[in-house]
């Protein structure tokens, strides 16, 4: 197949969050298909160049397009316009022209996107080109869940976002049915999409590179608690804030030597100055993320807002680490509380679960082994993406390509 992949961020193996699934998909498809990635450029030209080189090594061309400039007047027009803000923010004539040229000059069998607000880019394609949406975070569901964040803890933009609910619902009604193949990242998201489209919606979960994220040879020697995420993604920052304010004091009261590491990009120097105390460290992006998982006694996933599925949990599972999570943080993962992980939604219960793991090495090992077996069976890329590849081949065949 000749496949175009569209994304709002450069696709790179160094990325965190949802980009990791797309990176794994591209690597899965590359040996058998002609894949071209089209994405917005990032903020660091050197990182962008490295991302282009990395995919070129596996025979995938990645084309990156700077976002058009946007001053205050244009941003206000996005707020007042008919389209959701995310759709307006991601408009990029250069990327749209390149996609149309790619189809015209080389031909395309299928186009794959992972966020529905990229759907307008597909408007100029031929009807027979198969459109695939493997939604990572359904916009309307994420908006509904924003209500869990106290109003005082929201940014001005987050205070505005609930006003977009009508725009988002209209956009989804207009665009979701244009995809021949529709997937939600979890059962919850798939049901949400099916209810709004009246269509069959599959489930395409997150994946983890099980050959990279491997358990350590021995047990961690320090009572380190780990949380990983891109903190520019507000649900991660909301979760970390809740954990620090409501859960961490209880953990430290019971385990004074416990240390929390918040690993990933997006935490400012001002945030570090305010929070790097009481055993809290924020090293930012790290070169060896696997090592951080392996050295952690407990991984926490205090997610309370947003949608999608948390690949960070699969990475911790793959490394054999015990996980404490909110129920929302485990959506889409076929894990059983008390067997693969511990689950809690209230601060005292969450702190108690963390302390329980820190105090019981045998329980950590038992849950870690069960979690690793789970990801080997269900979330390895070869297991997940073979189903998608087969569906796409069948859809292309039906289209007459």
C-alpha cells in the first residue's frame, strides 16, 4: 500500500505520549508498504532534522511544515469562528498542498490520522482513497472530563474550552463519518464514537516496545516513585498537581525517605523552584527512560482528566514495575486491580496503595510479573498493528485501488 500518515507533531522515537504509538505503527508498516509522514514542524530545528533522518533510515520520508504565524487577531478569530480551536490552530496550507500533491503525483491508497481535528486536511483527496482514523483522544469526551479540574486550577484557555462543546459536536458530526475505518483507543472511546456516528468502531489500543522496555535484573534499592509524561499536555499536569497536593503528603508521612521523580518535558523552571522540595525531583526529558522505569520502586498514574489511553502505564508494565493508578488512568488497558496493579481514586486510598507497594517487595514482584505477561500478550506492536494492517488492506481492496 501507499500510505500517508498525518500528525500535528514530528514523528520520532524520542517523543513521549501519543506520538510513540504512531512511531511504532510507522516502523511496523515500513518494511511492507510505502509510507510518507506529513506533520507540523516542531520548535527545535535540530530535533526535527533528527526525526527526519531517523525515519529515512527505515525507508520512510517525513515532510515537516512550519505552522503559519498566529497573532492575537488571528487567535481571536479562531475563538469566534465556527470550527473548534484545535482545528483552526492546526490549519496549515503547506501541509494540505503537499498531501494533495502526493496523491496526485504518486498516488495514495490510504491516509491515516490519529486525531480527528486533522480531518479537514483530507477534504481534497479522491473519494477512493481510504481514510483511517485511529482516534487517540476524542475531543468531546476530553471536554466533558475537564469539569473534574477545579475552576481555579484551570488556565484561561481551559476556562474557555467548555464553551466549544457545541462547535466540537458539530465538527464531529460533520467529519467522523468521512472515515472508512474508525477506531477508538479504548472501549470507552470506541463506544463514544459509535454512538455519534452510528458506525462500527474498532479498538486500536496503545502499544509498547516490549523488546526495549524490559525489567531490570534486580529490584530497585531506593523508595523512588515515578510519574512520566509530557507536561505540556494538561491532563498530565493536572494529575501531577493533584498527586503533589493531595496524595504525596500522605506518602511522605508514612515513608519519609520516599522520593518522587516527575520525568518528561513541559515543566518550567518556575514550577521546579516551587515544587522541587520534600523529595520531589523534575529532571525534564531524559535520554534513558527505560532506566528510570527500572530504577523506580513504584509507578504512579494519577490521571483525572482527558481522554485516550496512557502508554506510560504499558511502559511501566513492560518494565515489570508495580503501578498505582486512578480508574480513569487505566482506561483501555485490560488489567485487573489487585492482580496487575492497584487502583484508587481518593487521595488517602491512593497514598495507601503507594505505601503498600513501597513496604512489600513480594507484592511488587508478583504484580510486576503479571503486568509484563499482560503486555506481551496484548500490547506488543506486532499483535496490535497486524489487525489494523489487515483491515486497511481489505478496505483498499474494496475501494477498487
